[in-house]
C-alpha cells in the first residue's frame, strides 16, 4: 500500500469527519479558488480582446473588482475579517 504520513496542520483546517485527519488549510483552499476564478477571467478577456481591445479591458477590470469584493465580503462574514486572508 504505502506509507502513511500524518501531520497536524496549524490554524483553521478542513478535516475528515470520520477520522479527523487534517486535509487542508482553509486559507489555501480559498486562495486556490480565487486564483482559479481570476485566471479564468483573464483568459476570457484575452480571448475576447481580439474583437474589441479597449472595451474588454474595462470589462475585465470591473469583473476583477467584483470578484475581489465578493470574496472580501465572504471573508468578513465567515472568517471575522481575519488578516490571514489579506494578502
């Protein structure tokens, strides 16, 4: 089978509901999710830039600001505006 390496993560973590093994840090999960969303926005803007370059930049900036506001509200509501998420 293989070796099992068990470590204890410090901070807020997601863990298995059966064995309570720490699976991932919450801030890592949120960071990866927001990065993926931002990357998707940039790729969509690059694809659409060939049609109307000036307009697409403004739309991209608005979408990125909306994404930032959405996740900052999420951090404020669910994580008491913890400084861990302000990077």
